[in-house]
RNA sequence: GCCCGGGUGGCGGAAUGCAGACGCGAGGGGCUUAAACCCCCUUGAGCCGUUACGGCUCGUGUGGGUUCAAAUCCCACCCCGGGCACCA
C-alpha cells in the first residue's frame, strides 16, 4: 500500500502555515541565513523549472533551519512586464486584474509543493507601495547624475505603430505581423552603469563563491581593454578620424583602415569618389541587415572609399574601406587594419588583395595566418626588438608627445537604457516643463501612480500618453502647466534591489530600514536560472553599489553565494510551452505527491546541469518513499538483537548527506538514503531490537526532512514525537562510528586489478605489500618476473610493476 | 565567425588511483483465479571455463601524449548544447 500523499501533504502544509514555522524575525543572538530564489514573473502556472528552483531553495531553507540558523526565505513577484501587456492588447484583459489572479494561482501551487516562505514579507513590484521606491531610486540616481536622457534607437514596427523589444523581433521582422522592423530615434532615459564598470569588474574577484562561468561571462560583458586612441589624417584634404586599438605596438603593420558603415565621416569621404555609387549601395545594404545576419555571414565584406589615410608613424598611404565588421557602437567606429597580427583583418586583407606586413616575429616554423602571440617587434622602425609590452608603452609615449593620441581604456559595457514605451511598468517620476525643462517629481509626491487606461492597443506612443488627465500636470518648480514622462521603467530596475526591500518589506517611510538591511544582507545564497547570469545580476550589483555609495546598503555586493541551475529538457529541447513539451507539475502533485516530485528533481542529475525529464523517474522516487513508509509504519515485534553495523551505516549516511548538501550536489545525497532504507528493511525482516530501529528511523526521517518534508514530518509524528520536525536539530554523526575498522584494498599488477583484500584501515605500507603478495592470484601474476617498483597507497591500493 | 559548457551501458547518471553506484527501462521468476501493487534474480561487449555466479581481453566521442596508473591531466580533431554586441 502506498501512503496517502494527498492527505498527508495537505495536513502538513496547513500546519506549517498556521504555525508560521518559517516566519523570520531579526534576532542578533542567532547566526542569520538569507536564502533567496529569484522572484518569479507571475505567468499563471508553475512549470518544472520553478519546481526545480524552489525545491533546491526549500531544501536549503529547511536544512539551515535545522542547523540552527535564523533563516530568511521570502517570496515575491516580478509582476510588471510584457506578457500582461500583450494579453491586454490581445484580449483586453486588465493587466492588474490578470496579474493578480495569476499570483493567487501560483501562490497556491507553490504552497502545494510544500516550499516554505515567510509570506508575511511577500511583495509584488506592481504594487504602488513597491514601485514608489523604484521611483525614489530613480530620483536618487538622477540627483547624482547617474540618470540622464539622450536619443537612442528603438526597434519600430511601422505597421503596428509600436516599439518592439528585441525578443519581439524575429529575423529582422515584427513577430506579430511580419513587417520589417525599422530603427527609430527616441529620447530615452539611461542609467550610467559605465561609471561603475571598473568596480563591477574588480569586485568580481571577491565573489569566489560564484560559479566561474558566470564571473567569466560578466568579465567579458564589461570587456575592459587597454590600448590607445589616436587620430589618422586622410590624404589630400583636412579630414581625419580617430581609431581605437588594443595593439598600438603593431602600428607599422597597418595596411588599410576601416570605418563602420554608419560612421559620420563616411558620407564626406565617398562624396565625389570613383567608388561613390558602389559604396552607397553597400552602406544601404548593411543598414537593412540585422546584427545577427551580419554575424551569421562568415565572410568579411567591405567596399573601398576611393580615399587614402596616412599612417602617422611613416606617412605611408593606406586605403580606407567601409566594412560592417566594424561597429559604430564600440570604440570609435574606426580601426587600423593590421592583417599580420589580427585574424579578422587578415581575412579582410586576403579577400581584397591588401598587403600584409608582419610586425611581430612568429615562432620558428609558424604556419598560421595572423600571429597574435608574443614575440619581438620587427619591421617597425624605432619599435624594433621590443616585446609587446615595451613596444606598447613606447608607441603610446610617442603618440602622446606628438599630440595625436593617448593611452586609454575602453569598455564594451554600455549605459543601461531603462525607458520602455510601455504601460505595465513603473512610471518614471519626471515632469517636462516648457520653461524649467526636466523636473523631478518631489519625493513627497511619490508614488506617481500608474493611471488606468481603457485601450492598450499601440498607437505610436506609450499607452500612458493617452491618459490625458494624468499626463497634464503642473510643474513642481514653477507651477506652470507641464507634461509627465510617459515612459515606464525596465522591469530590471524593479529586480535590481528587491532583495533589500525583503529585509523590511512594509516600511512606508523609507525603502528599507538600515538596521534590518544590516542584519540580513548580504544574501547568503541566491538561486536561479543561468539565463540571468549577465543582465539581472550585473544590474543588481550596480544598484547595490550605488546604494552603498549613498550610505544605504550595508554591502557593496548583494549576493555572497550564487547558484545557477540547469534547465529541464524533454526530447532534446528545453521544456517550454511554445515547444509543447511541458509536463504539468500539478498532475504529478495529484498522482505521486509533491515529495516524490521534489525528490526526483533532486535525484535526476547534478543541479547545475541541464536534465532530461523522465516521468518514470518520479515513479522511482515515489516507490522509494513507499518502501520507507511501509518499513516505518508496518514493522512490529522487536524481538531481534541490536544491529550496531546498521547504526554505523546510519551515521555514515548522515555524514555523506550533509557533505553533499553543503557542496550543493543533491543527486549524490539520495542513493545513500535509498541504501540505508533497503538495509533497514532487510534488518527488520531478519529481526532487530526496538532501539536500533528507532535510531535508524530518526536518522532517515531527519535527513529526508529538507528533501521530502511532508512524509518526513508525518513519520516523525507517527514514531511518537510531539515536536515539529522542521525545528529539530540536524543529526550529528559519531566520528568513531563513521570510521571504518577495515577497508578493501585493491591490488594491481601493472595497473590492472588482480585482487582485493580486506585490511585494517591503518595498515602500514610494508604490511600492505606483504598481505598483497600473499594472495594466491597475485602470486600467479608476479611469479617468475622481477618486481621493479611497488606503488603503495595504503589502505586503498597497491600496484606492483613487474617486467 | 567568436566565447562558454559537455560527450561514460538501452536511458538519467555514479566514479578524480577499483568504470558503470543509485534510479529508470528491459528480460526471467515468485505472489495472484487474473491483473495491478509488491518481492527475488539477470542486465557494457566479446571470450574461456564451468568442480567452482571463477577467470581473461576489450571498453568512457576520435587520434596522439604524460604516468606505475587516465573517464579524470596535456595536445589535435570530430560531434552536441548554450550564449553573442564580428569588440579592434
């Protein structure tokens, strides 16, 4: 008989909630643990990715609670965003009502998983008492010069008359109507994250409990490179342009220059040139291609402008090209082409028959194309013989002396565009006054409430612009008529500080009280999908640093330890609604129960890796829990002897499970629990005494409590305990019982296993050798041959090398 | 094209000096009037032996290398997945 999971799970969910077992209160006498899963977008239903995330998080909440930590594990909603707005456009449903209904549904489902949160701290970013502080945050950045407005292009669908997110642009066309997307310039708000580029980069070194993979991605995203900027004159006239290079030491190898197609100088360069027509066609073609298309195309194409540039070091004339492998958005939008030392330049030079000069001596027998490694500088006048670093320093000095350039640092990171021409977001608290200009809304007038609008259909401007009464306001500075900003904020702004709000979620006076933030921050464990490895995590780090500079955040880094989980696949593809390969968690709650599902998620593979879904696996973990249920509830008549070996196994299991949880590797924590259960079943069939049984069951139930909490709590109660298992201490193991008196030593001859023998755990090398050579089978392999070497690793292994 | 991961039985995976733990699936058997549930046995490939559930060889994408010893470390290549803003 399998246990009645429906009834038991409902019973314990009700008790945990009504007894507020996981409510967190500030208590300086206990060590704190702030455990946070990335707050979800309320999409309407839990999917397996959520289940995986909250199973890991809840395991940790429960484990750390049993280890005596004061655990804060809050839950909230990233409830502004595009899907609710799209639903409003398509079916007219009100975004607020729709979102709130979805939150109700998902809350119920999270509770069905048995995942415990301090629901008293629940927050949702679409609530005015939350986004009021988004607006406050915006004003702080504005005051510090970290928020500014400038023109920037957006994706514009001319047919739908609306701005599109990158996600809504598919192959250069509007995903809804297929119209080719255009670029359109709009004045938009930015956060000056580039001011923090160096600190965001340097502080990655402190984050030694983050995955290296994520740190590498952030490092590459910020993309600091040291090099030089200098001016290159165009031959025959007074035009010039600036280039940036990381390899100024290779300047003598410059055999051409390239400008980006949208470089402002291009028009005047090609005007009247013999190649003008061809160049214009090329530029027009590259403007219509999306960046992705340009990337996908392997070949580097370009067109000669008909003009020449002068190399500042030797006045050599080199041709100037326009090519779309150079981007206006990075550096100066112009480069010096050095094919000898750069593979992309090599490819370009090879295609257009341009000269190639090596300025770095490659190693002997070098057969590659561009050589990007170290070596002595050659063919380079006064730089000859210098190594890369020395040559760089020397040429930068020279450029600076001549006043045509300077050593500089270039970042790949761009400022954060936070304006969205959308309804369902936090309104930007600014007012545009015809006489005073851009005026911030005074803090005491926050929140700027999101107005109700009737029609969400796009009409060429932000839906907020249609709320006439809301838009027309008075200027806080001069009292004259003025207009409100109608853009809303990127939802990444909401999520860049919510972890701070969780420390003091209901405060109406300030965003969060210092004392609370000091107690709880930083987040000790942050858990979420790797898709947030760059943007969300970088923005949260940036805002935390800004708040720290303001003296408000007690930490400069928000997340001490980061865990990124793998995604769930089925049939070789990511499980997703659009692919139609989802397995609904609700059905599994009903058929097998939350505990079986949780256990399967923990068991199915390493938490960091993608995992292939197999519903049969839930069957397996469910069978395991059934076996445990039966042995605990159905065993009677304890006439047998004590079983110290079984008790020792329980202690060893406790050690292994604890170590695996600490390492965040859950899939290997479960087999020992299965083995211990099987051993207990065998032992009860043979007959054991009550004390052995009780001891082993206590270990099992407690070790399983964070993984399969419902059945564990029920068994704890049924074995005569009146306490709440969640608050019981984590089991301690006895080191003496864990230590094994004897171990199996492997005996190898020439690296092949030829025998095994039980030996004392503290055996000496000499004794190990004697025992091993005493084995009949081993003798067969070594006799008649000379033992040339003995590699002894007592007590686990010994290897005889014979020949 | 560039960057980051990863290739182990029929499948998910375990193993950092014993390859295949644990689970799934498959095959066989038991229980049952029957089925489900449950329980037991077998399950990388090939071979030898069967008095011995004993032994031998091969085997972790491919080819090399280092080592007493390589799934694990190094080099080259192939394939799969993910990311991308051709970042000078």
